[in-house]
C-alpha cells in the first residue's frame, strides 16, 4: 500500500528537509516504514491532494528557479530570439501529480511558463508544457 501525506518541517523525525512542507509517499507494506527521499517534493503550502497551491514568491530554497532554468532554452526557442539576458522566476504555483506541475512567472518582459517535472527516479528533465505571453502573462498566475 502507498500512503500520501503532508507534514510540516517541525516533524523532523520523519523528514530530512530543513524547512517548508513536504508531500511524501511511503510504502506501508513493510513493518518498518522509511521515507524514500526520491518521492519527497517541497511544497509552498499544503493544498488539496491534486489541487494547485496558491501563488508564492520564488525563494532561493524553493528550487523553482532551477526548474525554470531547466526549460530556459525551450522558452527561448519558442520566442525565436537570441538568449535572454535575464530569466528570473518571480512567482509560482505547483501541483503534485506523478511528478510536479509548475506555473512559473518569469521576468523576461513577463512570461508565464507551465513546466512538468517528472519524478526523480525517471531520470527525465523538466519539460516545457505551455507558455503565456503578453498582457495576460503580467496578471495573476492562473491555470492554463
């Protein structure tokens, strides 16, 4: 049996994360349960299972800039321009799936990118799913 739960960082006996909230999946078929860190995702705030988190600012420890950087080349290709001199993630929302979906607002003018980050054990990199540009990308982060 697999069990999905959310826990705050105060529960350090079960988590190695230093802060934030974690969503963890445990295999409960054995008598001693151990968390496999491959299935731990940092969460900005608890949300309904499968639901999107609220909009959060990107912080150095959120890991969101690294996700945005992983798809930077794909975004530049869609724009058909020379490489961006600036590619700073400013805000994001996320959704736990079989991996993690992100919608990230990136300061390059302003663009919102939707990125899927597979589970770590797949060895696959994050992929650009969709992007929004123009005046609507400057507004609040909405699901698209």
